[in-house]
C-alpha cells in the first residue's frame, strides 16, 4: 500500500520563515494578551478578507460561544443538524435550545423556506452554517431575521475567503465566525475569529474573550478566556502570504475530481455556486447505493483498505447525538433531506499539497468500486 492519504493535511508555512517570527517572540517575551503579532494579524486578516473588524480567538468553538454572548442570545435558536457538532454545542454551552430545521438538497445548507415555520415566541436568533464553504441563501435568511427581529450569526467555519459578487460572505448577518483549525483551508494550528461590522460590537467581543476586562480594574461582563496567543498569531500572519496559493491548488484538485468523476452512475457532486469565489474547503460526493452498486459505507471501507481515508462529514447528524436526540426538532421525520445527505455523503481528500497523481488514483479506485 502507498502512503495513506487523509481527508486533509494542514498547509504549513516554511519553517525557516517561521523561526524569524519566533525569534521576535523570544526577544520581546510577549506571549499573549493582545500582543504585537495579534494586533498586526487582526488588521492584515481584516484587509485580506475584505471585512471591517476581526476579533481573533483561540479556536472556533469559543468564538461561536462568545458570539452568542456578545449579542445576548437566549431561548431558542434555529440551526442546522448538518454540521460539525460544535455548532450546536455552542448553543448548549449558552443554555440555548437548538431548534433543528432541515437543509436544502443542493448545497446542504439550512433551507430558508423552512425557517419561518420553526419560529416560536422563544426564538431569538438564527445560526446557519455555510457548509463546505457553500454560501447560504443570505438575502432570504436576512429578510426572515428582520421580519421577526432575530439576530443572525453565521457559522462560517468553512467559509474562509469565500466571496459573492466580489463581497466577502462574512459581511452578511450580524456576526460571522471562522475556524482556523489545522484541518481548515487557513489554519493557525488551532484558532478562530469573529467578524463584526461596527466598533462597539468589536469592543464588546474583545472584552468578552478576555474575562470581560475593560482596562486594568474594570470588568464589564462575565467574559471567558478565549484569546489567540502570539505564536498562533505570528503563524497566521505568515500563513496569509501562502493562502492564495493553497486555495488555487485546491481549485485544481476540485476541477480534476469533477473531470474524472462526472460520468459515474450513482455518484453526484455539488456544482459551483453562481457568482461565488469558492475556497474548495471540501469535496463531498453523494453515493446512491442502488445506482452506484455499493453503499457509501461500503465505499468508505473499500477506500480505507486501499489507504484513502475520506470522511463522512456530517454523519451522524448533530440531531442524532445523545445530547440532542430528545429534542422534538431532532425527529428524523422533521429532517428528511439532512437524513438522506448524511447517509450518502463521503468527503474525498482535498488539501493544498495533495498530488494530482493521487487524485487520479483516488478516482480510479472509486470507479473500480462502483458497478
Ligand atoms: N463549526 C463548524 C461548521 C466546524 O466544521 C467546526 C470544526 C467548528 C465549528 C469548530 O471550530 P474549531 O473549534 O475546531 O476551531 C475536524 C476538526 O477538529 C474540526 O475543527 C472541524 N470543524 C471538523 C469538520 O473536522 P475531526 O475529528 O474530523 O478531525 P481529525 O483530527 O480526525 O482530522 C481529520 C484528518 O486531518 C486526520 O485524519 C488527519 C488530518 N490531520 C488532522 C490534524 C488535526 C492532520 O494531518 N494534521 C492535524 O494536525 O474534526
């Protein structure tokens, strides 16, 4: 068997360049608490992304939890079951009840048409996810949020660098939350950020991620410790130099998958969205067992036995985990599209340094597995 290929592999900057940053940190001994690299990274990241304000976090989950605190969200929040479990966990950690609404079948995002029916007097916000970096129906969702006076927080963990009509997708909604985990398009080892649109909100978020401190003696809110440290921030600054290259490599891989897999019976993949600049964060395929001649799980086992470790993101649905299973909105009858997508989906390896010959080998294996 050749070297195993995993669903992803972090893009890392050249080590010799990173040591220069480390030398500065060793020199000034500022390790955390809004140090110089942190400040520089926040600014350069905001410029790169085309957004007004960025608040850096130690990871995406704490950023989600803090975003909900920042907007004082309570009661019930409408969200998707087809996501990484952190989306719903961030609600749970705030004592908020998640209300799961089904997804649409094309991009696996929250179905805007089904949101209104799930709104109750307790609903205070909507938390959609731009799943796989595909953008949600942002205009429709904003209209619903406005009509019912709801906050709108996007889990944009997958949506680094994604633009629609030239505008960052992070500029929609009240807040957007990014993850810079090692497995993401852009990583700071662990890390995350909240994108906000006005200074007052940015300031509140920055208090909240630092115990609620405003200056040395004043604590203005019950904050948490969710700060990004200087090593992460320096690494992130350096990563910014290489992220365009990483995304264009991903595009090449995605294009090759599409070229080689387009004619396979029982295997479908997602089309590019119109007027959207994608980041090619994931490459999900959807297996129809009858037509393909093998189940999704069968394909997963077959690929594993050949050294290819794809992932079934997002199976099981969040609504099927014990914490959430008892909620009435978790009833599979309420979530038929998500249930089906979770049964069919298989994410193929995609990352900046994935060799195109390996992509060809993966496609040949898939073809040999199907009928
Ligand atoms: N919202 C959404 C929609 C999310 O997808 C996520 C995270 C969050 C919120 C929360 O953000 P963070 O708090 O994580 O910043 C991974 C990641 O841990 C998680 O960050 C990510 N979503 C989720 C979709 O995937 P696992 O358990 O599948 O990762 P793991 O460790 O199995 O890694 C997958 C493969 O990547 C490995 O087989 C090998 C490779 N790998 C992984 C790591 C960590 C490496 O080559 N090097 C590495 O350092 O959850």
